[in-house]
C-alpha cells in the first residue's frame, strides 16, 4: 500500500529529468546531423534549453573546436545561460585554454553570468600550477567581465613583478573603465612612478582608450626621456590628445562674411581621420630547438635578433613573444618541453631569451610544432587592433597537421591573426607538404625556405 | 672575437658631499658608494663616436642645500711660477672642482691636475698645470671652457703627468683642428673655434643638449664614451647642478669628439649605431665596481685597488688628499668592449697591442712626439700642409 503511494511521487520527480534527457538526446542528434554553422547554431539553442550536463559538455566542445567562430561564440553564450551545474567549471577550463579573441570575450561574458564566476577566476590566479600564459588569460577574462568586484583583483596584479601579467591586468582594467576618474588617476600615478621603458610602454599602450587631458603633464614629462620607444609612444598620445581637443573645441565657421561681403574661409576642419594612428604589431616566434637544430640554431638566433632590431629601429609599437619547442612522449612531456616568453615590449628580454636557447631533445614522434602553434595562437595575450603574426620556423614535419591547419585557419579567418611558416632546409631536399598547407590556412601563402 | 685592448681608461668621477677637510679615504668611499647607489644607468645619446649614458636619480633630489656639488660659483686662484704648480684656489661657495677645470687669472690659463673640494672662504691648494698660452680669455670663459680640457687632457695630466705632457697634447689638438704651427700655442678657445671643428662641434653640442634636463629633469650625471672606451664619469648631487654642468661640459665633449674622429681618421665616415644594451651593461658594471672601491692599499700609497672577484686588473682608483674625489683608470672587462675597436690606434699602432706600460697608457710623451711626426709626414705627403 505504501509503495502505491510513493510511486506517483517518484514519477512526478523523474518526469522532468526524463524529458530533459530526451531533449538533450534530440539536441545532440541535431548537432550531429548539422552540416553547416547555421544548423549547429540551431542545435546550440536546443542544447541550451535542455540544460543538462551532457549538453553543457557538448557546448564546451563546440567552444573549443568548432571551425566557425560564430558557432564558438554562440556556444559560449549558451553555456553562460544554461542551467547545467557543470557549466561554470567548463567555462573556467575554456578560459584557461584560450582561443580566438572573440571566443575569449564570449567565455568571460558567460562566466560572469554564473554565480561566483569571478571568484573562480580569482582563485585560479592563485593556483601554483598555472603558467604565466594561463594567468594572463584569467586576468583578461576578469577584465572583460566588467564586474566592479574584480577591480581590486586587477589592481593587485598591475604591480606584479612579471611585466606580462601587470600589462594584462592593466589592459583589462583600463579597457572597461571608459575613462573614469579613478582609472585616469591610476594611469597618472603609473606614468610618474614607473621608470624604465618596459614598465612604461604597457601603461602608454593601455592609456590610449582612456586618454584624458589630465594625462598631459605626465606625457610631456615622458617626452624628455631618451628612450625612443617611450618618447614615440608619449608623443603619439599627446598628438591624439591635441587632435581630440581641437575636434571638441573647434568653432563652427561664422555665417555671412567680412565687411566686403567676401565669404569667410572656413577654418580647417578636423575629421576623425585626423586623429593620428600608430600601428601596433604583436609578433610571436615559434622555433624548433630539437637536437637536430644544433648546427643551424646559431644562424637562426642571429637572424631573429637582426629582425627584431630592424623592427624596433622602425619605431613600431611592437611586442615580441617566443616559444621554443621540442619533442616528447605524451602531452605533458611536450608541454614541459616548451620554453615560452610571453609577449613583451622589451626587446632586450627577447634577445636574452634567444641567446639562452640550446638545441636538445628528441623528435622521433615529431617536434611539437602544432602544440606550439596552439599555445601561441590560443593563449598569447594578443592585442585587439594590432597586426598579429605567428612566425613558425620549423626544422621538420608537423606532428598534428589537422590541428595546426584548423587552428591557423580559424585565427586567420576570424581575426586575421596570420601564421607565417619558414622551413630550415637542412638534410631534407623538400619542404614537408603540410607546412605549405598550414601557411595557406594561416593566410600567408608559401613557406619561406631558409638555407 | 677580438680581445679588447688593455688601453687604460681615464674615468673622472666628481663627488658631491659635505666638505670635510679631514675626511679619510673610508669616508670618501662611503660617500662614493652612496652617490653611485643614488643613480641608475639609463639610455643616453649617441652622436657619432661620442656616446653619453645618462645617470638618473633613483629618488628625485634637488635640494639646494645638498652640498658643494650644488654650487656653481667661479674660482679665483693665485698663480705661482713653474709649469706644474701648486696654486691657492678660493671659491665664493662650496664646490667640487673637477680635474681639467680651466683656471683663469690674468693672462694665463691653468688646468687643475686633480679634482678637489673647495670650502667657501677656506680655499685649498690645488696642483695645476699651466696651459701654454699667452693670450687672455674672456672673463666668462671659465664655465664655457671648463670641459674643453677634456678627456684626453685629463688622461695625459693624470697618466703621464710630466711637465710637458699637456702642452704636447694641446699641440696635437691644434694640429688635428687644422690650426697653423706656432712657437707659442694659442688658447684653448682657438681649438674650439677652429674652422675644422666649429660646425661639427656645434652639431654635436646640439645633439647632446637634451641630456641637461632629460628624464623629467631627474638626470644627475653621465658617463661619456669616446670611441671604444669610457672616458668620463660625472655624478652631481642635485639635478640642477648636473644641468648647469652639462651645459658647460657639452661643448668640450663635442669638441673632443671631433678631435677623436680626426685622430682616428674617421671624420665624415658613417658611424654604426651603438649597441645600447651592451653600453648600459658595461656602464652598470663600472659603476658597481666604483661603488665597491678600495679595501686595501696598493704599494703606491695614493692608489686603491678596486675590489673585484672576476677582474683583478679592472683598474686603479685614486683618491685625492681629502679623500673626497677620485680618479679611476680602468680596463674594459671581458672579451669585447661596447664599441667596435678601431683597427689601428693613433700613430698606426695596432690597438690590441699591449701598451709599453699599463700605467702610462698609450699617450706617453714619446708616443705623442712619434705620432705628431708621423701625422705631419703624412699630411705633407698629401700636400695638406
């Protein structure tokens, strides 16, 4: 008798779950059957509505690997809205894995929707196992959340001894502040306190969106420095400031004319195009340093040094990063084999990094070119509005052609982040064919042959 | 890589600090260490062969009561006879007088042989060398030409302080400046204003002028490199003093840049941009060594060996009697200097050839005589003279 009473109650509880499972199955089936981005986006709506952990996992997979950027972004948004318990953790993993810039922003937006999402990121920053690039991604996500509660965290990280993390925190903080008084005061303080070019350039770079007349004095002081990079950056901001002020205060041409009836010549009118622009360049080198490069490495080091000096000499707003890759058995060993220099404004840091590189390590399973490409494209702190380039200098075939092509392809198609490929023609007489395909997917055409 | 020559480097370091007539060497070392700790090495300016590194205050300090280095008042002195003389110098205010400062009294010019600290009203005796000049100079020329008896003059005065050394050097400089021979060499101003020097010097002075108030007016000193060697280190206690000094010194440094290029036959040749990373590294190491200077006396009572684990022969530090200033002779560390080394030194001697005497360097009296003869022969051969 008691069983008869409990059964309807049990059915009452289980029915929504069963319905949800059924909806998830249908949504997953629809996703599997989808042949184009539009159909996948339609399936995303169904997965979001189903709200289960299985659906959330499917959405996370789309965020990570769909070939269409719009699908990735929609999937991230859906993860933010879904009721699935696991969505928060899945989004956190996506933050740490990075991706194209639009995806990073979408994931941050989605995580902000979750209760304690910002707290998860803040806790992640403190985890000892996190790499610098992962911490950079976490800071960027905190910045993109535009949540007032994250401001203190970002402020703490601005003075981090690692200039890369300090720059990421500052960029996040300034980009969302819309020139509020506190941010301008912070910029003035940093411009006065920081002494060397490597400390000042990130501030000058980050200050452009929040440019305010209150910065003028600090900028004028920087024009007395003797480091050309600092002077050029400060001078550029002053010119932008002047142009904006003129545009705001310029009087309109008076109606009528002078006493002879000659129509007054209109004063020079500044249009938005008059605001000076200074192109930004982010360049990341990927260099094979497996044991087989022992004979060619010194020449490549020289070449890279010369290239960087040339670019610096041109007075560009330039940041350079570096990944030296080797081989290894298993993903962890391969990851450990990477030597990473995050994007930096300081060419002397790059020179020191390049000078310290040593050939070594096996590549019987192929050197980790695809893994290096993935880390560079997905995790480096690329700047929006910069000309972004990855320069792969390979000494052998690529260990995961499909992954490398897919990654180079989506970053180029979606955001014009280019992948250039150079091949050191040493013992082989021909360039591996997959390198050509990676270069084409990366938007740069043929492989450059280095002999 | 080619080894750098063991060419002695004459570094002059002017100390600020409270005037203490009885201050011992250890006090001087402490003051020196403090002064060096107070500045950091920053990128400076390159003008052809002349490279100047900026020394910028770690903490802004522009206290007018900061001590003798803040004073820029002129000097008065009472001349004695003789070519190397001890003269009584007086100053209206406390100040540091660098080596090579031009003293002017009546028709004669003199150059201080060693740096000294002068206390207001008290005066001091300073060893000075008479510049062979029979002409007067304008009253305001002291500051203008203070730096003109520049690196080479200071080098000769301190490395080879024989009575005729400065005169020979000036003769050489007159020759390089394209001035006619004369039994009595003219004043230093004549070298500065020689047609061969004027234009290039003005360009150099203009290019270097920014160092006076660089880094938001926090620059407090400089290290000047001429060619492939550092030649002068000057640190002032206050930024305003540096600005005044620099305006006075820049003309002299620029002039010596011109003469140096003429000496090495590099006038008009394109000059490679300097590797600033390397220059800043070398400068930082030199300052670091200066800051640790002197723990034991060498056989020569006036010399103090620099403490260095890796380079026992980095150089010698010389304190003046009051222990308030020093002169440093040093050699580049490591296999490479910050600049490309000219293939040939003055007079055609390979620059990587060890000098006959380390303490005397290359600018000995005999060398200068040989060099003048050689240059004269070449120029006569080319129909230039």
